[in-house]
C-alpha cells in the first residue's frame, strides 16, 4: 500500500533532506579545507626547517658512511651535527639514508643503522624522483605512540637523502573539527525541521483557502469571492483561479447564448413549415399534383436538422476516438460529397497528402467538409484549392490552401469564435466546431493569408504516426 504524505509533511521532509545533504557536504568541505590549510602551513614550516638544517651541512664525507659501521669519524661527525640541529630546532628526529633506503645516521635511538623505515618504502618513487636540493613532504600519519607526524625528504646528492620528522599534534585537533562540524550540521537539521514546520503551516493555510474556492466553483457558485491576503507565488495561483472562474462564467454565458439562438433559429423555420403546410392544404383541394410546397417543407426541415446538429456539435462534441487515418482516403471521401459544388464552379483540386495522421476519423471528415466548403465558396470559378501534408520532426501539419480573396486582417483572429460569419445565411459555428474537434484530438487549427492571394488553413498534430 502506497504511503501518501500531506503537503505540510512533504515540505518538512524536503527541507530536512536538503539540510542534511548540505550539512554533510559543508562539514566535509570545511574539514578538508582546514586540514589542507594546516598541512600546507606545516609543510612550509618543515621545508624551512630542512633548509636551516642544510644551511651548514657539508656533504664531502657522505661517501665514507657505511650502514654496517657506526664508529667511523664520518659517522661521528654527522651524528654530532644532526643531534645539535635536532636540539636547536626541537625536531622529533633527523636522519640520513642512502639509495637503498637504508638509514646511515639517525638521531632516533630506536632507529637502528642499516634498517629500512617503512615510511621510506611507501614514498620510494616520490623520493627517487626528487632532484638535487629538492624537497617533498609526506602525508601526516599516526605513529605507534598515538601521535601525529609529518616527514620531510631532501635530496643531498645522487645517492643520499635527508629526512626530518616533525610533530603534527594539531592534526588531532583537526580531526576533532570533523565532529564539531557534524554537530553544527545536526543543529541545522533541528532548526530546519522547526522552520519547515512553520513554513509548511504558512503555505498550507492559503492553499486550504484556494481548495475551498475551487470546490465552490465546482458547485457552480460563480459569485464566490477570490481568497484574499495571499501573497508570493500563491498569489499567481489565486489570480489563475480567478481567470479560470471568469472563463467558466464566459463558457456558461456562451451556452446560454447558444440556447437563445437555438430558440430563435428554430422558431423561424417552424413558422415557414406552418405556412407552407397551410398552402399545401389549400392546393391539394385544387390539383393534388403540385409538390413544390412539399419540397420546400422538406428543405426547411433539412435546414432545421442541420442547424440543430451544429448547435449540438458545438455545445457537446463527441468524444474523440483517435486512429491512424489515411489522409488521402479521407480527402477523397469529402471531395465526393462536395463534387457537385466543385464541378459547378470548375475548381481544380490538387491533393498531395499520402501519409496518415492520428485523428478521430469522423472528426477529421467533419473538419475537412467545413474547411473545404468554405474554400469552394470563397474561390472564383476556375479557382484552385491545394491539399498537402508535411511532417517535420514530431510535428504533423495538414494544410488546405485556396486562391480566393482571403480573410480580412481585422477579422482573421476571430474566425474560430462562435457565431462569427461573413455569410447572411450562416450560423457562424462551422469553424468554431472545427476548433473544438481539433482540441478533442489534441490538435490545433489556425489560418493565415497567403502572400499572393487566398488563405491557408493548418491542422497541426504532434507525435509520430505509421
């Protein structure tokens, strides 16, 4: 079973995780920064000390040093010199070793002559790569006595090195800093939990108001006031909900207007039906052959049915059932329906739409009938209409272009609005229905005037299709 957290709990958890992550990062960064600064200072100090030791050092007797003989004059000379420097500079130990990493002279009584220090083997490559009179320092390490030390290596000549061991007891303090930084981080987490709780409470209160406002709108209470005293980013949400309410009110007014138009438009044809029926009644008594009035009745009824269907399609379009529709087949079917109009005006149709697009088949048929009917009505006799399809990346576009007079620039943005029409007998719902059907299929429809003459309608969908 999935665990669901409240908005307030999510805020507290997110802030806590962020703070814990930042505390961990800051504690480690701070620790390593302090450690690097201390080691840099200690290395510089060790380098200075080594240079002082070597300032009066004479290497002319180094070739007489032998790890197996400690009582030679050379050994005594260097032992006295290194002991003197150790006491003067307060060093832990000073030693000389050879290319085999064997200790030749050492101030450390525990370090036997001829022995090999493990620290030398660990840094052998670095030591051997040193140039004459070049210095290098090791990483700090903890000795068997529990204290911290740092080693410095100095190349005397081609086969002899000096190494100095310096006390690094402050490393223990640096290590303790890590715990201190962890403590600071935990304190930050605690304060963040408290701050997150207050912040969550501050955010949740206006959100509760917005939830209540949306519920009232869902009940149709359009006069519910927009929540006040909401600031920051949530103020944008409050304004967006205000716009949503205005749009819903507009939609409601549109529906009411549609109902008023339905009542008005149905009343007139019914009056015609009543009149023509009366005339038939009188005419039948005389000849019983004249069917002109009966045909007029049928025409009026057909117009009434078409008008009612338009209103229904606009107010409640059918749910889209998208499928891969072969555009050429859909265009051929629609052109067959409009063939009498096309032949009457001797219009040339050019269709280059061989691909398919994902769309509800009946919706696409309805859209094509509306757009092509408008195009046929707009072009002059002998005019041209072209139908094409373009696929570019994830975008698919079906275009219908004509060479008619085009659309006035001041009305081109309103052609898809309900009840907009330029025909005396039009309802103004054709293109509005097309727009709604496109939206039902996740598509869009737009129009633009051509540079030369006429206009082009574009039906655009997104996604790949077979």
